[in-house]
C-alpha cells in the first residue's frame, strides 16, 4: 500500500528525514520547506495536494497547524527522546574539550540534570528555556542573544532552526539540536502504523438507515407526493455518498457506503442538511448510521441507531460504531457519547449512567431534577428517578433541596451529582 507523506520543516531537517525515507519504498514523500516556523501555516494553506501523513520536523509547526490537517489524514512530529541531547553535548565537548556554560532550549531541565548527573559532572553551568506550548522564535532569539551579551553563557544549543540560523549569522557560537536518524526511523514506523490504521477505519463498512414518519396517522395515504419528495432527497444524498440503496418500504431506505465517504460528506458527522424539511414537506426523517467489520454488524448497528433517532423529537441522526459507542443526536450542541457494551451484557443501568455522565458534561451542571434528566436525556421521568435512586444508593447523588414552583404542584427535589465519583463508577465498569 503506497502512502503519501508531506515532510514539513526547514531544509536541513527535511533533507535528513527524506534521506531516511529512502529506506521505505512504500512512502512517496513531498518536501514542504519553510524558512521560519511561523510560515508553516502559509505553507500548508498553499499546498493544493492532500496527503495521507503530515510529518513535522518539530513540535512548534505541528502545534500551530493542527486545524489545517484534513480529518482523514494523520499528523505527527519527531519527539524529544534524549538521544539528541547526548549528540549535541558530545559535539560541544569535542569542539571545546571542556564544558562551557550553555544556553539550551527544547530540552527539559530535568533531562539536563539527569544527563550531567549520569556523567558525574556536577559543576557544569547551564540555562534552560521552557518551551511548553508555542514559542515565538523572535523572543527565543532575543533570550539567547541577551544571555550571551551579558556574559552569562558561552554557547547556545537550540532546537529551533530559524533561531540557529540567526545566531549563526551574528557570529554566536551555536549548535543545532536535531533528531538522530534512529529517532526519525522510529517515528516514520509509528506514522506508518497510524496511517494504515486510519485507512482501515476509513474503508470500514457503513450503513445509513433512513426512516420517514408522517406527522399524523394516514397522512401518506392522502398525499402520495410526500414519500416521493423524501425519496428524491435520499437518492440525491446517496449519489454524494457513492452509495448503493435498497428500499422495501416507501418510508424506509438503506444506504451502503464507507466511513471515510460519510465523514467527508457530513464534515465529520456534524452537518446533515438532508434532515431539514423543505417547503411543503411534512413528516419527520430520521437517520441511523451503523459501522461494523461486516455488513451484517453495520446493518444491525444502523437499525439500533435509527431507533434512537425515532425516539428523539423531530428530525435527528444517531450513530453506533463498531465499538458499540453511541453518538447523537448528531449535528447538534447536545450530542451525547456513551457506550452500549454494558447494555449488551444486560447492564442497562450502566448504559444509562454513561449517557447521564455525558449529558451532565455537556450542560456543565451537577445539580438537576428528575424532570431535567428526563427532558435532557429523552427518557421517561420514572426512568430518570430510577437512575437517581441507583446513584443515591452508591453515594453518588444526594438530595440538596427542592425547586421553587411558580405554579401549583409539588416541587421536585434537586439532586447534586458527584461527577468525580460518577466518573470513577464508569471507569470501574470498564474494568474486566
């Protein structure tokens, strides 16, 4: 299987990476070279080609461009593993035949302490610049330059190529911290594994199950054009998905395609204009998306998912993936994410608890009534009360008062949910 790699970084590092890539005939590399890390975004924006893997020479350009990486692609950078530290310090010692005072960046201070401790040289003086998050290369250059001008350091060791170039142009004694070939090779192997796994996921069988329901009983019999209008929308949608379509009933349609195509068409399951009724359209159109390693499993999950969609008021879409994880309603701010695995084992309470935890995280509240749970989770209030009772028995929920009522009726109790303990309960159920 051939894979396309975009190798992003300064020329020196890109050339090093591409030299190692010659060992991997299945990889087709394209060099994307920048003069400064701040130009990485423009470089990716200007590239018209889409790659399987975006391979960065360092973490700074990687962190600042992640929103530009296509959803189907993998992206990673060569991490710090310590070998490059040994390499640059050996270079410095061979040059000077002693250890000068060094200003480092890109190397955690704990690694420097460990290194000099291991070689049993405790009197070496050094400075370390914290590189957590994005580091402005201009500020980093000024940092090293000021230390040198003040006479505090004798040598600079930097991991940022643009800083290395500027310091070198200004005649400062500077060494470039760059990855070893073995680390590059190991990272390429990791990229291969990620890319193959990604391609396998994108090719996964995906079934879309549509179910159309009239607004009132018998509506289709009085207006024969209603199912026809929905059928045209679904047919047009199936063409975008390159999907085969079957229908044994004018109110039900099944589409067969792949996960990668669905992700692309729906913008990673966030955009479903097909579910919006047009002018003159009546009834609801619900969608269940199922994934699986076989057609049978994907179809089963799609049928389960459409049951969730039908229970949700109005047009909606739900997804059940190959790990029996539910996502839905899709394309809304209230999308929940929970597993059905325990329900398969007959542990319905666990599934409900997972759904509740996901819902509480979305609404960012931990004090709720059974009515709020009922509406938010689209379940009966009796079932909500049963879940609260289970949580009370485990010490996860407690009644803290009652809601104030502006109308007649008994005020409902307000319960405080211990989200930390709820999370631990869910993790505990995950254990075999």
